[in-house]
């Protein structure tokens, strides 16, 4: 809802002659909170109901967290705008204000993200993780009540809710690469609605689009969804694009990680090339084993 309001504010600034109304729609991902995300699948988990409303003409545009948006959209829908990206990294919030290095051996971290779990365990094998679902405030409340030692959240969500004072540590990319598209807001629209296409293009941020396009093509080539131990971060630097990516085993033991650079107009190709590079380094075997482990747990 915060993101929807933010988008409306941006649209009003560039299209003040229009009026806007926000329609709240609950998704399956919002409702199923007692099961780990990896267990219930991620194809449209937070987007399907909004996309159905687009097809029915009930809404003109759908606002998503980019990291929740599948890399393949339904026919007839497109990303009309990639809004300017917030800092995409993760942050640690701990009850005793201890950093990752300061947490005691065996400390328990609450997170629903396989990506965060795998990378944190790669950095510190002695830590433990437990499933923690819900919005930002819900997770913080569960942290306090259940007395986990810490949780890891996206900086963007914490910052947007005005909870920066709770942040213990901004986790360096060297330790934990973010989720694909993290920190960015996507505006999804119908491909044949030229009026809305013209409306939302005014809030599209080109550098953010290039970066997110590279990350999404990287993820798509690896055949990964938003609930896999894959991290990526792309940024525009000096007129070029730099993309770094990692694939990690669920227990954190194995990791392949590398980067590539390329031209802005080659963003998708850079993503594909980096994915192929990691596959040659063993990413395919890591992901195959991960999928088998998840199926066995079910």
C-alpha cells in the first residue's frame, strides 16, 4: 500500500490533470503466512490476483515489489515503469544491537528467504535460521516476542516504514547480494492500453530499468524464482552496466559467484552471459540439488 501511494504521488506530479484511486487487493502470498514461501511455490504468489484484475479491466495498473514479479509475465501484460530504485541491500536487525560478526555462536535468525539463509550460512556456518513471515512490522513484532536473536530484511521496506532506527547493520554486498529487483517498484499494465502506457512512462527511471533488466534476465536464464538461493546486483557505472551474481547451496557450503560488465543497451545479454558463466562454474548442480531437497522436505 505504501508503494501504491508512492506511485500515485509520482503520477500526480507529472500528470496533475488526472485523478487516481487505489484499490487494495489481497494475494495468496499475503494470506498464507504459516508456511515457508519455498513450500507453496512462487509463481505469481504476490501478483496473480492483481494481474487478473488488470485483465478484467478492474484496475488500470498494478503496483508490485519488483522482486515479487515473475521473470515471465502473462501474455498481454508488460512492465510499464520501473521506478527509481531505493538502496537494494539487506539489513540486520538484532535484539541486542549486535552485528553479524558480534552475534554469539548458534544465534537464531528469523527469515523466510532461502537466499538470505544460504548466504548468511556461507559467511557464518554456526548461525541458525527459522522461518519468519509477514510484513515488516509483523516480523519485527515476532522478533521481539519470540526472542530470536535477529532478523534480516530489505533496507527499502524498513526505510519506507520509517523504521531506520531499528537497523543494526547494513549488510555488505560481499556477504549478502540482494534479491533480483529488490528495492525497485514495478508498475504492470496491459500492453494494449496506450493511454496508460503514455501515462506511466513519465515515472520510468532508465538506469533502474537497465539494472533490473540485467538481474531479471540472469534469474530467468538460471530458471530461478524469487524463492531460490540466488542473489544479484546490477548498477550503472560510468555509462556501463556491472552485474554481480551468486548461487549458493541451502546449507551455505557451496557458492559460485562472479560478475560481468557491458553496455546499457545490452543489459539482458549481460544477465544471460553471467548466468551461463555461473552455470559453467557449477550453479546448475547447486540449483538442482536445492530443488531436490525442497521436494524431499515436502
